[in-house]
C-alpha cells in the first residue's frame, strides 16, 4: 500500500506539472506560432481582411514588394536609423567607459542616461513632437543662444525629418546600450587595470587594449540588434509623423497596407519579408558571436 500511495503522489505531481506547462504552451501556440502560420498562408492570397473567400495569387505579392518602388523604397529610410545606431553605440560606449571608473555622482549619471529607456515609446513620440515643432523647444533654445538663423521646420523639411526622428530614437535607446556596455566593462577585473597602470598605460591605452578586446562580443551583439532595430522602427515615426513627408518605414508601410488599404495578403507578404530579414540577422549573429572552441 505505501508503494501504491507513493506512485499515486508521483502521478499527481506529473499531472500538476503537465497542467502548469500546458497553459503557456497553448498560449504560445495560439498567439505566436498560429499567427505566423496564418501570415504565411495569407501572403499567397489577395485577401482584404473581410471577405470569406481568399484568392490564391502565388508569389505575386512578393513580386509586388520587390518591383514596385512604393513598397520596396521605404527600406532606404531605415538607413537613417542604421547610421544613427553607430552614434548611439558610440555615445553609449563613451559614457559606459567613463562611468565604469571612479567619478563623482556616477550613480546619478547612470540614472539620467538609463531613464529614457523606461519611458513609453508613445510618450517619447509626443515629447519630441513638441520639441521639434516650429515654435517648440529646440527652436526656442536656438533663439535664446543667438542661433536663430539655424531654426528649421524639423518635421516638415524632407531633408531633415528622418534625421530628427533618428535623433529621437538615439535618445530613447542609448540607455539600453549604455547598461549593456557598462555591465560588460564592469566584469573586467580590477587587477588588469592595476597591472596596466604599473606598465605606464593611460586611460586611452586601457580603453584600446583592455576594454575593447574584452567586450568585443558585446559590441557585435549590439551591432546585430541595432540592424534589427533599424529595420523594425515603428513607434516614434508613427506617433510623430504617421509616416508622412518621406518618413515612412517598412513597418509603417505594412500597417498602412493592411488596415488603411485593406490588403491583408500583401501586408502579410511584407511581414514575411521582414521576418526573413530578422532571421537572417539572427543567423549572422550566431555566426559572429559563437563561442570559440
């Protein structure tokens, strides 16, 4: 009898574990894998999102994306965000390096730099919407410091709008890169710095020959994530401009095609293309940062 009771208790534990595991698995299948499967299915149709009938069109949607400029040309907007990520990573690495050493009020500066990451993307969009207005904060500051001639209509000038939006993106995401770099730099042993100082190394030598080689893989990881982020930019340009005046990104274009023009089939194909790019970037990431044997 004790053995039967013990087996019953084990079976109950297995059942409880199975039931607790079943819930997240069902949610994952329902809200992740099933939508991806349906997205692939819709991408080969001309479905409008309302009709019960879905006409199969083969690869016509994919041909449309890569042959018509209005669908494929928006990728060039991502280049503004891609190049902005180098500025973002450079600033993050600069501040992370400085604050990894003993400086006054470094915890206060850490909080200031990381704070934008905690804000909602929509809120940041509205903040910079007022910041870049013709009568907004930036032009007011330029006027106060005697640079009134530099005042611009930052969100109305096609040559400046994407630069302005990329600047807002840098302000928002630099804190995350900063924390990642700071954590990596802080993991370097202090005895290494002490040994280098004995050998006559200054801060630049320590940065070049100790910090950079030690965080090389973190730099590679952040670069790959930056490429993915530049491709998938959505919140800030959508809130601030709605993709108008040449600021539309590939994700904004996909949303407009799906819900403004009721072309769910074409929008699904665009989402598949974006997914393919992300997968390609992920594979590249695994190749670049794989562990050395």
